[in-house]
C-alpha cells in the first residue's frame, strides 16, 4: 500500500504531542499536515486537498474537537472524512453522565466509539485505526469506480479476491480479472455474476480460487464482457465466497 498518497491532518494545541504524532506518521510513510487550532484546521480543509483522516484532540485552544467535527461533518466537501478524536481521559474514567453525553455527540457526528481514543492508547493502536479507515475508503471508492466504468484497475490491498467475487455476484456482470502478484499471475472468469473458472500457475478451478484468496498484495485489471470460456466451476459463487471467508 502506498501511503504517501494519503495525507493526515493532525489537530492538537499541544506542540509536543503534535510533533510526536507527526514524526511517527511520517515514519510510517504518510504525508502529514498539522494544525494547532480548529480554525487553522478548517482553513487547511478549505484550501488544500482533502486528508484521508483527521485526527484531533478533544481539547483545543479555541473550540473543542466535537465542535470541529461538527464543522467538518456540516460541509459537503468534508462530510465523509473519517475523524478520530483523542481524549485526555479514558471513557471509563468519566462519570456516567459524561459518558452518556460523549456517546450522544459521537452518534450525532457519525463517529464510532472505537474512534474516540485516549491518548494513552499509544501511536501503534492509532495507526491501526488510520489504516482501517484508509483501507475501507479505498475499497468503497474503487468499487464505485469499477461499477461506474471509470477505472478497471486496482490493488489487492484495497479490494481483495473475495471482494471482487462479491462485486461480480452483486452486479451480475460478466468478465475476466487478471492478477499480477510479484512473479505470479492469475485469472478469474465470471459469467452473469457466477465464477466459472480460475487459473493460478498450474492450479485451476476451485483450487486456484481458494489459493488466490490468500493474496493480499498485487495488482488486478478487469475486462468486462463475455469471458469466452466454458464453465468449469459449478458451485455457486455465494457458496464459494462464504467458504472463503
């Protein structure tokens, strides 16, 4: 996964915390922009390309992280950006009323509870949440682009073999998918949403498909249309996908 194409916006009034996060994520391969206040963050969101994820402290010098999140959600251009909030206190350390208010705010802002993290959780756990958001976002964007016909290529890091099989099944499309993974090459063949054959080196049919499922890195290209191949796999795609998961 190439992370330099994804930039993160870090919002924190604490210079030491901000610098620590910036160095960590740059070391992990990300491009990073920082802001010391909510106002500065909103200016960056209005004037630059959109970040893959916004990570904001709850406590900021001007408005708090919840209000900043509300501004982000309230603008059409930024409403879908994933937001992770960092709190100085564990949720379990807060009173019952405080916990209830936090959960209400998160629900209104469409932020899952797993993205409300204490600073003490550590940067590695924070990185896991960031990668989860980027992978999910890339999968959704790539799926839409493939179905819209705006792209026919992608990476397995974003859309795996089972995701591709599901895409064909759901759309009822016919076509071929070509894979390149290091020095290995493979193909999947679909007719009206049904997987009819698979090839991976000397392997064929279902054995090739189930071996291919384990591939997590590589490129693929889709060619929609009649696959021009007899059906060699009779098992319904839904059953193969269920077994593969």
